[in-house]
C-alpha cells in the first residue's frame, strides 16, 4: 500500500526557500570545516547517522535536523517481523551513503502520537523529512534494489530543490562501523551463475530466475546475479505475449498499469529503452495509490535490467523524481 501524502506544516512552520538557503550554507560550512581539519571539526561520527527518536525529541532530531540533511524515518515495532528485516538493511545503507541522509528510528508502540500524525496504518513504514517537509517513501520490507533507487531519488531531490548535499562524516571514527558492513562477498558462485546462463540459453526462464535467486540469498550484493535476475524476469514476462494486442491495449488505456507495464517490457526487449522508461514515468504521473506504486516498481525493475550506470537510467531517475516529489 502506498503511504498517503501529507504535510508537516501543522507541526513546524518552515519556509522551503529559507530552509534551502540555510541548509546550503550549513552544509558548505561543515564541508569547509571538515576539509580544514582533515575530517574532524564539523564532521560527525558514523554512529550518529542512526538515532532512536521519540516524541519529545522529534522536533530537534528530525524537523530541525532536516534543514541540514534529509532525515529518513523508520517506523517500527519489536513485534513486527518485517521490521526486523528492514531495519538492519536501512542502517547498513545509511552508513553506506555516508552522510547523504540520516536515519531516525521510531518505535510506534512508544510513540503513538507520531504514528497518528503521519497517518500510518501498517509497519514498517518509511518516510523522509526534507527541510521540514514530510515525504512518504514506501511501506513494507521492500527489496534492496528498490530501496536504493528510492534513496537515490530522495538524495537527488534534496540536493536539487533544497540544496541539502549531506553532512560530513569523520573518517577517523570509521572503526565504529560494524564489521559486517565491510565483509567481502560470500562467493564465488560460478557454478550457479553458469547454470543460470545455460537456463537462459535454453529459454528456461523460470530455472534462470531460481538460479540467480539462489546466489542472491547468500550474496545480496552480487552484481552479476542482480543483473541476470532482472533480465531473466523480463524475458519471462514477455514470453508468449502478442505484441500487437499488447500495444493496442496500451494505446486504448493510458492509465492501465498492467497494459503499460507489458508494453514497456516489449519496448525494452526491442531496444527502445527511452520509450520504455518514458511510458512508465507517464503512467506514474497519471495514476495514484497502489497503481502508481506498481508502475514505479516496474520502472525500477527495468532500471535493473539496463544498469544504474547507464546515462539513460540516470536521466529517467531524474524524471521520476520530479514526478514523485
């Protein structure tokens, strides 16, 4: 379920233009101080990137801090099993992004008022606050690739619209980062990867999908497996489609997410990358709620097929961010 849009204007009165100017100035001062001191001074310790926040400290630790750096809020509870999967992932990504945003963890059992103010109906739920403005990000334990894409969009919007380029992190305190964050990949997985390629060659897309997933269970960051999985899933989706019927349905129903997603898949397989991306961005613009989220997720899946370093993906991410934020 897509979290509903909301405004924090009733909680704090921040003018976006003023906040953006102050944020840019503070960020520049922090970077300058860090450069003069070789990483100290205005820089913060890695451990301060993740904090537990309650109602009493919310204005200071979230709203005020969001004028310096985007604040991602993880609403969780001890009894919530998906929260236990998502929480460590968000903490690891927060350290990895190294000051581009910070993470505030809110226990909903102990902070019911905050849960009500954000209109949260289920957890885990993740929001961001940028220059005092609240933005819903996603709900549930989403796949890492989708979370990364969402965080990339957040960071980009925060920088382009509010001048928030993040905060400096003191490298002298890097030892505070848990050892598991720097662990080497668990591989090698040559046999499984070769099996996946053989399955693709034999048009056994289900077998290829499973083989790539087997690699990612133990090594979630395996680039080859992530790319292969995205490609195998795409080929599986287009198998058996009638291109003429798909394109006719898409032309007749511009807001039909399933029709537009199928057409975008065919666009991508046919080499029309920009057309595939543009189609889904337009669908995101036209739709709302669960339909909008479904279109966004399919677009992120197609980004994985092409690869995050491709300039067409970079351009599409910027266009998507403008639509979402």
